[in-house]
């Protein structure tokens, strides 16, 4: 087919296409709208799910809640593909947060955000277990001397805020970071190479 086949409208184009398929002995059965939608959704569900997960993870790694994401995206009536993705992602994000709240679940980013809140709330005066509970010593975060950060090229803003909060209340805390910028592959999940490139700063 060609673009000129569309010039007389969709119905005419469908007749042209049907004729071509029949000439090549390809059975022509028109799918119902419901069946067509089901097939398209099934084919793209995993890809879209992955994209929504990446979007939500990235937002949470940047410490953005739904309100902040809505402000940044600002799409009430999407008119293009990117706006539609943002619109749908926000809807999924809202349902995801409501579902977690209803089922009393938490995710990894929530754990990090909660840790940050606790550090700020208690100004680092928190005892943490280094082993399974009651099987070894606990230590006060403000008494830590060193923190080793592996895979530092995958550092994110949320990790940065946690480390910054620890250093704010524990001025003697030193960092040892292990890194390789050739392995910086987690930008989709919220990591940012700027922490690698501007390490001293």
C-alpha cells in the first residue's frame, strides 16, 4: 500500500488492503474493537509496565511525591505522546501509592525516604543493628567513622540526601567510594553520574 491509497478515506483504504490480502491467499477477518484492544494491550503490557516502574522509581529517587510530579509534568489534557505518557504514569503512580497504603506495603524507595526522615528527626542519634537483632553490637549513627559506598557511579539524589544528613550530624564521618563510570548504567532508575563527576564538590 502507499500513502495515496489513504487519499479517499479509511473505508476505501480497507477495501484496497482487503483486496491485496485476498489476492495473496491471506484470510481476512475483521477483529472486533474489544479483541483488537486486548491484543494490543497484551503485546505492550510488559514494555509499558517497565516504563511506569522506571518513571515511579526515578520520581521517588528524586524525592518527588505525586504532587511534585504533577507540578513538573502539568498535563491535564495530553495532546502528544510524551504528555500522554506523563498523564498515564501519574495515574499509575497514584494507584500504586493508594494500593500500598491500603495493603500496608512499603517499597525500597520508601525505606530510604523513611531512613532519611528518621536521621533528620533524631539528628543522627539512632542506634542501628549491625547483625541480626540481638546477635551482635548496635552502633549509633553519629559514632560511625567510615561509610564505604560501592557502585558509586549509580549514586542517586536520595542516597546523596541520606549521606548528607549523616554528615550533617556526624562531622567526622569519612567516605570511601568505589566507582567505575564505565559501569554507569542505572540512570533509568534515578542514578546520576554528576555525583561521580563532581565527587570532591
